[in-house]
């Protein structure tokens, strides 16, 4: 008998859940994409690890509830949506679906940026 595998093929294992600090961030690369994992409460979120203002890693920022604050100029983003909630950034940051399976975090990198 085998356990049901992750049913979305796009999900890839990112890291052990224990690697993501409580109320903190972890920057890593998945399929060549810089990813910022954010743990707040019992939830984990994933954003592209690049501030939309001046392209520095958001994983070096601070977490307040569902907000990540960029360390360089203080832009804030909602970690659930990637939308900017505080200036100077005005563009959203891509967010990626996250799944926790057992003791591991899985992220689906979706190539949905285009305009
Ligand atoms: S680089 Fe993030 S706020 Fe300026």
C-alpha cells in the first residue's frame, strides 16, 4: 500500500519544515527561481525572493504577521498575495502555492508572469 503522492506534479520539495524559522524567512532556489519561504504562525508562504522595488532578497527582510518588510527601503508586501501594502514598492511580487507534507515543504513554481 502506498501513500497518495502529491497530486500536483508542479510541486517540488523545497526543504524540511524545520529549516524555516518560526516568524522568519528562508531564501532558497527552486528550479532556478529564487524563493523566499515565510513562516508565520502555523502557515508557510512562498514568494519570489526579489523585492519588486529594487531587486534585493525579501528573505533578508522582517516578518510581521502576514507582512514581509524589505530591509532596504521598507516596502511591505502581503505574503498571501504578494501585493505591496507599504511604499515605495508599487508592483506585486509573485507568490507560489505551498504544501506541507509530513515534515517537508513543497512549492509549486508557476511561470505565470507575463504582460
Ligand atoms: S529594494 Fe525593497 S523597498 Fe527598495
